[in-house]
């Protein structure tokens, strides 16, 4: 795995964790974010690189500010400069 793949997988983990904290199904989150349910599943598995507009939709649906959401994105030590 490279840096980008790690970050995409980590973002998916954050989406899943927040969705579960809100007791939402993938289908409910998809409806709120105006995205397809399979797209949500792909994000959570780290199989999709989320476009910025879709990230904004997800953050709105998950009731979290994008800056706060991305602040939780882990930065792997092996990529630190």
C-alpha cells in the first residue's frame, strides 16, 4: 500500500465510524448525502477515492465540519517528513 491508498482506507474507516455512531445504515447515509448506497460501501472499504463535492455531502449528512472530520485522518509515521 502507498500513502494515497492508506489515506483512502483511513477516510473510509472515519466515515464508517461516524455513520455507526449516528446509528445510520449505509442506505440512510446515502439518502441523506444524495449518494448511491454502493458508493458509500465502496468508500467505507477504501475502494473509492472520494471527490471533494462528495466529501462535503458526506460531512453534511454526518453532521461534522469537513475540517474536524479530516483532522481525525491519521498521518502514518512512515510518510512523515
